């Protein structure tokens, strides 16, 4: 296995871990029953979900790159 493959594998693992941590952070946000305080909490959840999805896309891109490396 080449050094480039090894680097891409470590980058994939790191990006996947970042995505998992971000989704975990999102899942731990408590949503109150009060409608006035519910909306900001849902916005926070959406913010963390968006970042986690972005890191997951980066991880998938690295997997494609790994497949293209000879």
C-alpha cells in the first residue's frame, strides 16, 4: 500500500470521526416543550446536522479518491 493510500485512509477515519462527533452533539440537544424556546434549539440542531453532513460528504469524497489512486 502506498503512502498516499495510507494518508487517505487516515483522513477518511478522521473525517468520519468528526462527522460522528458532530451528529452526537446534535443528538444531545434537548428540545423543550415551550414553542418560544423550541425554535432556537431546532435551529441549533440543524446547524450541527449541516456540519456533520458536510464532513460525511468529505469522507465519501475521500473514499472515491482512494478508489481512483492506482
